[in-house]
């Protein structure tokens, strides 16, 4: 199925691609109607590890148009970008493809779910619906660090499943907006990350924008 998505993206206009798969465009429509994007903060599509966008501007804009969300390239809705945008991304990163977190089962298992829990075309619920529930559950049940930023508190939560992959969720809490999710991904070993959090000045992480 993912090969069909890549082939369509290579041959068709970005907006048309979103309409070609019922688990993609119609899922975004359902998420928008349910107000799920409002539970996510803002993110840049310029990846901090790559130093470049991991999604084309036409697809970035097509996604936000479909969801009825405001954006200003390269900053947009974190849920839309980290879930559907990363699913569409084929840009290589030091940690592999962004989409792997939804497809390979590692993250889902680390969240205590079945291996196919985040496969977009599996099940009746949208991918964003499933990811939002899992990320909010992780933030509520397993926070390990809280850092004060300019006008928000950053919350890092980790389900430590070593020696298997662990699950990390990241959110920003602010008086103006409440809690907004930013991202969720698998991590091989939380220890070096936690050490870096403890020794580095607080800053927005994982492409979050305040």
C-alpha cells in the first residue's frame, strides 16, 4: 500500500493524491470535523537533524488546505505534519524514514498496542485518532521530564521498554492553549536522551515551534 502512495505522489498533484486513498484524505476530513488537530501544537517541517524540509511545500500546503488549517511554510500543525506529513515523507534522516514509526510496529508495541495499531489503513479509526489517544495516554501516565520554556512547559514522557524500543511522546503546556501534543516516536535507549535533557539549556525539541 505504501508503494502505491509513493507512486501516486510521484505522478499526481499533491491535492489529488490526498483524495486517492480513503485512509488519507477522507481521514483528514474526519479528523478536522472532530476537532482533533486542535489537540496538537505547531511544528516546522524542517527537521532539526536534516536541516531541510522532509516534505515538499506543495504537499505541506495541500495537507493544510485539506484540513482547513492555517499555516505559514514551513510551520504548520504538528499533528497534521508529524502524522500524515511524515507518512508521506520519503526524505532520508539519520534515524530512517519518518513514516517508519507508523508502519514497522515498534512504536505501537512500545505503547502496549498491537503491532499494526498505527498502520493507517488498518482498522476503522483514523491514524490521527489512534496516535492522539496513544500520545495523550503516554503523556499522562509516564512523564519523565518537565522543562520551562519561554511561555510554555515542555513535557517529555517515555514508556521504557528496554531492551526493546521505547516510546516517547512530547507536548507543550501553556496558559494560553493548555496542553498541545507535538510528536511521538520510538527510541532505542532513553538514557542518553535524558542525560542530554538534564545537561542542556531548555529549548523546544523535535521540531516544535512555540
